[in-house]
């Protein structure tokens, strides 16, 4: 239990030996009180989100300027305006307010992990190998935490995971070092016909396709679940989203911290702490929880392909994972991070393309096939866009 809890904080524990980790948060990211007294959280870690928010607020790049500007807004108006501008911000709601919201009511109507058959294909087993997922090929088209944790988990059990990144899309270095262990990584620009052609070629030999695009966005590039099932009969297509695939917010952009804010967690934790300002959970629990649920769903669908055939679509969302965690129940006085103390027994060091890497090792325990990462973490785009031979 202790190891699993610490692994939910893995991005906070990773480091390059001999260096100081960078602050992952942008200077104006965080919670602010608006003119109506309600709170809103901004996520500005990516440059286009930061610049877009500054344009929307018509203010300078400082916390003071952003705070002053937000006092001219109501929280819900800012949330709506940000969404319309393709930005990411959430007004803080209580659990009761979220449960009364149309999207809050839609969330529990779908399973935590939704697995749907989307095509026909003959049953096909896995090639023989020394590890549970030897020979399984995974395309990982995700970034930040949840999707990359899924790919990292599959790699820990022997899968060949090829992470696809675009040189034109920003990423966060600390997260890359933490979640890139065990993976190959190649650059592809899917807005370029050549990039899409290469991805289609890779897909023809893949077993699992993991994507975290906003619902419907990747379909415009020719890689919807139905497209993938046509290109590669028997594919396990895995979709991650922030707010799910049903309800009025199904196409809404979001991150763990924002989903926590909008769906009641920040309010509940603030109440437990006796404060009015939003209080986040002590870990990006929606991200990490969703990452492992994505991997679980991928394996469940892979087993169905092996036993009954077919192509399968696995759907997981941060907001549904949050509702699942909420329904488990709460400890008194809110959640608290496990004591850090001495975690040397949970850490491992390895060579990487960034230097000597120190990170939390995988918490799963298996006697015959212990999980491990055979490939070192490398900077994005290090490898060719091809499967290993």
C-alpha cells in the first residue's frame, strides 16, 4: 500500500542525479478568487494556454495582474469564456453543486472502464515470450500523466511501447523523464500527410493504440476507433479524456487539477482543512488512477481479442475515475499524502538520455515475471518511427 501510494506521486520523486528539478507549474497557474467571491483554477503550463489566458484577461504576465483581472469576472463566466477560447480553467464547485450539474449527472451513467466491441476479427493469441506482454506492440499517443502512465505500465510487463510525439506540441520535461521509462519515442507530425501515412503503417502491426486527444479530435486525422479497426482488425483502441464521452462537457478540455476543481474535490478538501481557498488532493490521483485503469482496460480487451476475437474500444476519463474514487469513501479530515520519510527502498537508479535517473520503481510484485523497464528513458523523438525487430 505504501509503495502504491508513493507511486501516485512518482513525478514529484523523479530526479536527474546531481541536478535540481524544475518547478513544473507556470508562474500564473493556480487558484484565484473572482469578483463574485467564487474560486477558479487556471492551468497555464503550456505556452498556448498561458498566452491565450493572458489575451482573454487582457493583463500582464504576473499573478498580481491575473488576480486583479479576475476580480472583474464571475467564476462561471470565466470558465465558459475559457472553454469557448479553447483554454483550460475551472470554477470550484462543491460535490452537491457538481451532482446537480448536467454533466455531473451524466458521469455515473457509464462504467469506470468502458469496453465496447467495434469490429470483427479472428481470435489471436500472443507470441511466446519470457514476459507477460512479450511481443505486444503499443502505440502511445498521449502526454502529461494518465496516458503515459498507461504506456509505462504496459512496458513494465514487457510490451514494446512506441511513444509518438510531435515536435510542434509542447510537453513537460519532468513528466517525460518519469513516464518515458521502458519506451521507444519517435516524432511524427500528424498534421502532415507523411506523418499520418507513417502512423497508419505502424498501426497495421500494432496490438494496442492509446490516444488522449480531445473526444472527436483524432477522428479528423483519420484515426477514429472505427478507422483503426478497419486499418488493423483486432486492434485494442484505448481512449483517455478529461470529462468523458457522454454529457454536455464531453468535448471539454481539461487536466487532473481542473477536474478536481470542477467536480468537488478541491471544495471537499478545503472544507476538511478548514479553509475557503481550493485545496487539491495530495496527488494527481485522477491522472494516476486513470493511467492504471487504462492499462487494466487494455489488458482486459486484449484478453477478449485472444479468446473471442474482435476489435475493441476502451474508454476511461479523469472525471469518471474521480467519481469512482469518491464513491470508495473518505478518511476523516480529508486525504493526506503518505509520509515521505525514507523512500530509498522504493527507488531505483538507471542510465537515461537525460543523465543518471532516480525514480520510483513499479510497485507491482510478480514472483515469476517481476516488472521492470528494459529500455532507458530517452528525450522525445530519439528513435525512428518503426517497430523494433
